[in-house]
């Protein structure tokens, strides 16, 4: 009898550990999978984008000399093509300008202007310190309601999830990862696991951006002018 009781106790403990492991896996992996899967909706090829008022380009780093990285150039090239095709009227460039020696938005705006986009059709968000911040500020600060998101394929589902959660109607365009080999791109895919979990947490808890305001009217003013042209 005692032997049977010990055996039953072992079986129960094993089932308890398995159940606890399954719950832990669900808590950790569930939100990440949800972000990745739900973020796929609305991703289209660049040529299939429906006209939208605004393209949002997420920052992706600048070199010490202030020029955009290859990742960022790929995003800017796609935004340029959207503008030239008449698919968007304004390009919102959002990135990190948290210190005087690092300025993603200015580098992005300068690249676009140098390649033919009128200066008054480019708006810079200097407080896009994260994808979550970019999405929330696009709505709350700049008044954007409908946009095309431009970023790399490893980042796009998370960006789609965050911006849709912030209240945007979005389409997404995935661009190439510059000219980097696969082993240089792979860490970005690995990083998306914890980043997707954080994205879920930020949306679930309705986190405020680092700098939530004040409101700016630059985009709405440009779109008003476009509507009357």
C-alpha cells in the first residue's frame, strides 16, 4: 500500500510540474505568438498598397557621421517609392533624438529631401524612442488615423500590432534588410521574441510614450492643403 501511495504521489507531482510548465509556456509564448500572428494582417507588397494619407518610417540607426544605416536606407527607399507613386501625401519619420549627438529623424528627413521629396511633405517625430512610442505619438500627437507602415519584415508584424492597438488603420510594407548576410540579420529575429512580449505588455497595460505630447498640427495642415489642391 505504501509503495502504491508513493508511486501515486510521484505521478501527481509529475503531472503538477507538467501543468505548471504548460502554464508558464503559455504565459511566456502566448503573447509573443499573438503579436506575430495578428500583426500579419494588412501586410501587402509595395505595389499593392492602397492610397493612404501618411507613410510612417521607423528609425533604424544612423552611423557616427549621421548618415542612415543600410536598414534605414531600405525603409526610406520604400517610402520614397510610395510618395512618387502617389500612394501617400506625407511621410512621418520617427526615431531617436534623445541626445544631441544622435539624430535619426533629421537624417531620415534629409535623405528623403535629398532624393526629391519636398521638405514640406516630410514631418519628423523626434521622440520615437520605441515602436510603441512611434505608434501612440502618431495618433495622439500628430493626429494620424490611416497610415502605411514601412520597416523590415522581422519588425513589421510587431509594428502593425502596436499601431493598430494605438488606434491606427494600417497597411504594412516589408522591405529588405539592406545588404547584410543572413547571420547579421538573424539576431534581429531572435530579438523579436522578447520585443513582441513587451509590445503585448505595453498595449495591454496602455503604457504612455516617453514623451506623450504636446499635439502638433503639421500633418493635418499638410493634408488639408493637399485636399484643396
